[in-house]
């Protein structure tokens, strides 16, 4: 067998299979790949078995069901199984992966929506790994292969620092003539 | 000078007075002298003695005791008059001399006192000017030191203020972030952050695409 050169992770997929938004991380892709390979092995073994032998088909996971339904495929069809295996192998090997850090563990719905946006705007096979970084407050930190995009509230405040400074100067300038101490919040009386 | 002149005048007056008194005394005793000499000569010759005796008698008759007494009285009166006049002149001269002496002493004392007072005043003025200069110099030094201290304090205050402001501005994002997290950190749901995250992703979309496509 001829050894193939490693393909870049941004190489275009040849298949028309699309990843469902519920599949987010490379670990899920690997899990799907193992699952579909087990299913394919099962059907291959089933073809070798004698008829009348009772067998139990492996149960499909929710992600597998989602993958099959979204792509309107049939796991009983060997061609479809091979297409899925090929797609998942290519995805596992070459799909672009970004790492996103949040202050707390994000819910699955949030990661799915982020995956949907990334696949719609960046790359259709984009995968996400999730990490924790408690000190960022709100927002997230996106890390690609070469860069780190700080999308946190802390960075947002840093960018808006001049606005804070200007507002602070305005507040201090307005406060200086009266010198009556810090401004009282609205509705608070002495 | 005037004192010397005054002494010469006094000596002159005394000499004149002495001469007059000597002349009067000699004049009073002269009538007896020729008489004694004639007595001596009477021993040597008769004629001469007779003549001399006759002259003597005539003299005795003319210059009798009353005439002599009268001459003495006149001389006494004249002498007293001269003495009185000279005494008056002497008194006038003494008064004039005393007056001049008084004026001289007064002028001398006044001049000396004026000189001393002038020297004293100059010394006082010099000491006063010296004290004023010293005080002025001290005030200038104090003023310069005060200005230097004021400027140094102002510069240090401005520098410290700038440092504090720079530190505050440099860490303002962290301060605000910390404050926001402390205030509402637990109330921020992750699902509510989706719009913010999507917005941030939209802002960095091109950079992410470029990095994903070129940075494989």
C-alpha cells in the first residue's frame, strides 16, 4: 500500500456529508468513527454468519442518529456506511480545530450554536475543544493553531478603557466645583 | 589764637598800670631828694649854701605841707581815677574775653559733639544697613528655598499623581472586570453570553478565517 502524505487540516472534503451541530469536538468525531466502524464490522460479520443465528445489532448513539438523519443515510446500506467512515476519518484527521475557553463549563446548547456559527462563517467542518479559564469573567478565549483571540469581557473592557477614562474624567470634572463627595446613586437620599 | 591775644592784652594792661604807679610814686618822693642833696652841698660852700638855703626856704614856702597834701590828694584821686578806668577796661576786657571764651567753648563743644554724633550716627547707620542687608539676604535665601521646595513638592506631587493615574488607567479594565464579576458574576448565564460571543466572533471573523486557512 502506498503511503499518503499528511493532508492539511483545511483540505476540502470530497464527500457531501455534513456534521450535525450536536457534534462539536474531535472526541465526538472519534467516538462516531469508532461507532460506525463497529456497525460496519457488525454487518460484515453478519454477512459471514449462517442464517438463523440470532444476533444483536449495536445500539446507535444519539449523535449517530443525528448524523444519519441529517444526511439522510441508511446504515444498512454499505455504501452509506463507507461514505460515513470515509467522511469521519477525513474529519478526524483534517478538520480545523479551535479551542474555546470559558469561565465555567458551557451548556451543550451554547457550544452547538457556536459550532453552527463557526461552520457557517469559518469552515463547514470546524470542530471545537472546550476549556476552562475562570479569570476571564464573561465571554471566551478562542485559540487557533497560531493565534489567540481574546473575546472575553476583560479584553472588551481593556479595549474600551479610553471610554472609561474619559467618563471618569468627566465625572471628576463635574464633581470638582461642588466638592460634595462621590455622586449619590439615584433614589438615594441622605 | 584769640586766647594768646587776650593774654598779651592783659600783660600790656598790667605793664602800663605798673609804669603809671611807679611814675606816680617817684613823682611823690622827688621834692625831698633835692633838699637832701642841697644839705650835703651846704657843707662845701656858704654861698651856694645860702642860695640853696634861700631856694630851700622858697621851696618850703611854696611846697608846704598843705600844698603837698593837696598834691597827694590830687595824685591819689588821679591814681584812683586811672585805676578805676583801667579796672573798668579790664572788667570790659574780662567780660569780652569771658564771652569769647564762652562762645569759643560753646562752638568747640558743639562742633565736637556734632562730630561725635555724626560718627555715632554713621556707625548706627552702617550697623543698621548691615543688619538690613543681612536680613534681606536671609529673606532672599529663605524665599529661594521656599520656592525650590514648593517646586520640588509640586513636581513630586505631579509625578506621583501621574504614576497613580497611569497605574489606575492601566489596570482599569481589570478593576472594572473584577467589579462586574463581583457584582453580577453569578447572575450572568452562559447562554446569555452567546450574543456577546457571537458579536466578538463577528468582529474577528476575517482574522479567524485567515488564520484557519493559512495557518494549517
